C-alpha cells in the first residue's frame, strides 16, 4: 500500500499524540514546533517539510517513551526514509536521513552544543554512535546536504517547548503537499 499525506495526517493525529521519547511534548507538538522554527527562519518549503516529518520514523517504529532509557535505538531516520521515499525528493529526504548524524557532527565541532541538548537527546546520542571522529566530521561536512541537515537539527533541538503555540498541522501539510512529488497526495 502506498503511503500518502493523508496517512501522515492520520499518524500524527493518532499515535503522534503520545509523548516524544523522554521529552515533555508529544510527537505531534515536536513535529509542529520543528516546522514552526524552520518557517520562522524563512527556510524553503522542502526544509519546512523535512522539519515537520523528520521524526515520523519514531511513530512508524512504535517508539515507546522509555526506549532510550532501555538502550533501544529505533533507527528512526532509516524508517522515515523508507516510508517517505515515494512522496519526496532528496531536498526533503536527505536532511531527514542526516539529522541524527548532524547531532553527532555538531557535538564534535562545538563542545558547547552538547550541553544544550536535552537529557534524552544526550542519552540517545550515545546509542546513535556518539560524538563523530575527525574522519567522520570531514565526511559529513563534504555532504551536499550537510548545511540543510544542520539547520534541521537546530530546529529539532529547539522543538521541545511545552505548550508553544504553532500553526496547525493542516498548514504544514499544505506546504508538504506543495513539494510532494507523488500524484497520490490526498
Ligand atoms: Fe526530533
């Protein structure tokens, strides 16, 4: 069965109401806030869409709130890419695929960055491979989408504020529809 934007809406309005692993906001609120910060920074519709959908893999993988404490990495970035591939091109997919690596990268090049991460994000960093080595930093920085991935990561890291008002899901889904490359958008 083909994954559609309607399926995405259903996911966020259903399982997306659950808490975002170890944080004080729901998966839906985290997605909306990520898109909100991207839009506020005048990002492209591709990056706003990537921000909205970057953690959909957590919902699809059925992440539980205590998975990180239990030492489970659900590989959510890979799960997201597998589901979203029929719908979007690389300008949406690549930043999503790289947003975990971007955390490992920023932790390597900016020692202060690590201290700004939430406790849950610091814990998951260890499960995700920890701080990048020099060779990994060089490889990441040479990726065409490195800047987009770092931008997405910055939006992601901010998007954990309880009760922050944002525009509704429909607003951001309309932006996603504008860059969706599938004919099956409804
Ligand atoms: Fe996130």
